[in-house]
């Protein structure tokens, strides 16, 4: 596996993260935080077993840290599908369930 795909939900999560930090700490900080998260995607594409299994969230889902955020993804035949990015302080099960209802 040598690539990744970002879901619409994950794109939306990144936008929300950027807007939050841009509003609270400025655009430079928002850029740095989102870049740090995005820089982990290639690693997940190359090493899809790098994250821990998170079947308690949803079957087949794995989780990998990026700073104060957790990246949720699923291994597919030839890609790592990035599903969501949530702040680690959130209730992860609740955030994942809520996002599935609004998708």
C-alpha cells in the first residue's frame, strides 16, 4: 500500500480544525497544526498497520496520533482511507457516531 485517500468527512474535519485555530491563534498556527496532521497521511499510506486497531469505534478502523489529534483510517486494498480527524480530548466514540449521523 503506497497511497492514501482523504474522505469528505476528513476534509471537513481539517477545515474545522484550521478555522478553529485561525480564529483562536492565527493563520500561521492553523497552518502548522493542519500541516502536522496531513504529514502523517503518507506514513499511513506506506505503513497501514502503524496505527492501533480501533474496532470499538467501528469495525476495521485504525487510529494514529498527530499531535493533539487522532487520525481515524481504514486499510483498503491499495490505499489508506482517512476517515476522520478528532481532537484527542473529545469523546472519540461519540464524535465518530455523531459524524456518521450527519454524513
